C-alpha cells in the first residue's frame, strides 16, 4: 500500500533530482523509495566484507548502462567454447 510522504528538501536538490529521475526514466518517488529500501535492507542484512574490499568500493567507474551479465556471458562463452 502506497502512503504519501511529505519531505522538506532544498529546491535546487529537488530540481536536480527531478532532472536525474526524468533522464533515467523514473519518478522521483521511485528514486526516494528505492533509496529508503536500500537503507533498510542494509540494516537488516549488513554486508560483511574485509577492510581491503571496503577500500576498493567506488574505485571502478562503469558506463551508465553497463551490463555485466552480458559481458560475463560472452567472456565465459569464449573461454569454454574452445
């Protein structure tokens, strides 16, 4: 069940977030809901990783529409089809 939520956010941030949502074909409500879900999920199931792995987070930038499953599939196909 959807519930209305009223937030107070700086206008400039709202405008930027709306532009981001529009550019990605999503609604601002959907973005906020996804973010809140991710926060709650992290609290329920925190990811356990070593400090070395934590240091690597964010160090690799991928293209916006990067599909790792497609690339992984082609690499594995090339590797095992020989």
